[in-house]
């Protein structure tokens, strides 16, 4: 669990202060206990469904690498690196996502930003892992090294992004590349690691995903895309 201390972080919900251990240490229905929108007579008031879902704050760095649970950045503490998880508590984030979508707005960040980007797949040539001496890892070695961020990613998409950083002349300070979280890879095993990478963007674990990612309806619901840089031509052949 993660404790939010008196000196570090302060949370108010609808103008009402909550306990400093809100969301910390244990899986509880924290919103039902503290969120004013979740208060009222259950026999007469309409309580939002997310109120009844238990969750807890988690160590994102550790969970991202070692756990298959789904984690997201806190919407209340978005100025800090505080992350929560419903699945850790055997609950679902479906109702909270619905609530967020009801008043979502688009936010643009420009000028001197630093970007964290997940690399969804380590395909040879387009995306790979490279040792300091320039040696490109074999497919088996890449599979073992994928979750090791001390071994940098390489390939044409990484080169492309690094070129954009140079061309931005300071608008983009740097790009830090990392692996997709195990929780997202578990959540989308059938629709590939690419959808898992996009889900990490949706959950604000990273700022963007870099790679040959198809623009699909499912992924567009998670986040926005840049204009395509490569087009795949698909044809249907009927004998």
C-alpha cells in the first residue's frame, strides 16, 4: 500500500477534507466512506456505482514490472505520481471509467515537455533492444530483456521519435522509453500487446506509445492518435 502523508499531499472531495489514509494500505470502499457524492440515504438517494468498488493506492513502479494487476494514475492527485488499482482489490474500474467519461475534456501540453513512452513490442528492426556496444539482442534475448529498462530500446520507430525530439528544438526535452505494464498485457491478451500499450496511455502510466500501432475503434476510445506515418494496404481476395 501507499500512505499519503500530511506534509506531502492533501485531498478534498467536493470541498470536504478526507482522512490522510484515504485509499492507502488496505482495500476498502474508500469513496463510499469519504466522497460526498457517495453519501446519502441508500433507500432514497441514487449512489454512483463506483462508490461501492473497493480500491487501494499502489506502488506503480513495482506493480508495472512485477504484477499483472491493472493500475491507473489518480485523478485526484494528478499533480503527483500516485496510482490506484481496483483489480488488486478484486473489483472493477468500469464504473469509475464511466464516471470520468461523463465529463472528460481534452488537454494539450506544449513547450519543453518530457515524455515517457511505452514500447509495445520488440520486433526486430522496427523495435528492438540494444546493448551499449551496439549489439542488437536476438529474439530470445529480447524476450527476456523486455521488462529491463536498463537495456535501451532501439529500432526505426525509436530513431524516428529521437529525430522529432531534435527537430522540436526544445519543445520536447526528451523521451524516456519503457515496457508496457504486465497488468495491461494481461488485460488485453487477445488483442495484442499494442492494445495493452495504448491502455497504459489511457491509464496515464505513460504519455504515449511508440510503434506500428493500428488505429482501431477500440483503441480510439482509450486515447487520441497522431496522424499515421505508415499505411498498411489490405485487400480481400475472393476466389
